[in-house]
C-alpha cells in the first residue's frame, strides 16, 4: 500500500527526545515501525514506512550508481548512514535519536508535516524561516508557467 500522509501537527519533544506520532498518520499505514533520517535537502528530518524507505534508498543508489561518485558518498553520509528504524510505543511515541535531533536543530517545539510518501519533522522556528522562502519560490514558478 502506498501511504498518503497529509496534514500538519504541532508537537513537543519530551525531555527524553520522544515524539508523539499523530493518530492521523498512524491510521494511514499498517505499521508501527518507521525509518527516520535526515532530509537530503533541508534542515529537517524525514520519517518513512519501512517499505517506502527501501524504495527511496533504492532510488538514491540507482540515481548515483558509481560507489566512488562524491555526490553518492555525500548522499549516503547525509541520508542512508544516519537512518534509524524506530518503533511506536503503546502511546504512539517514538524516540528521535540525539544525532538526528542535533542535525535538524530540533528544539522542543516541532511541526510534523505529511508530504504524501513521508512525514517531515521540522523545528518550529526553522520551518517559519523556510516557509516564507518556499512561498516566494512557488509564486515565481507559477508566474513563470502562466498559471494563477
């Protein structure tokens, strides 16, 4: 089944680094195991179902088939190397590993955003900065294509 995560949820990391996975996201998939890793392009994290992670990992390795390609090496270091399998506890929470929290500069207040095949986890302040830039880029793209 292809997941279809959508929605945006404000959450709080607890003192142990645990995060509650929204019920709406839990209901859109058949698993309580997920893979969490760095976002390849942004200062945020991505959560994938295990099946979707395997597809994404395969895509990345096929995109850069040469093992000595510096871009492949950087991508593996940034995305595949730090990936962790996490399981939801009985309260629907999972532990965000310390290294990933630090990499995405996650503080206490975070936002989870469903983006179809994955869930992004953003520090609230970081997302506010990126969102204004995103809106400008989207507007420019639509104006260039003649769409309203």
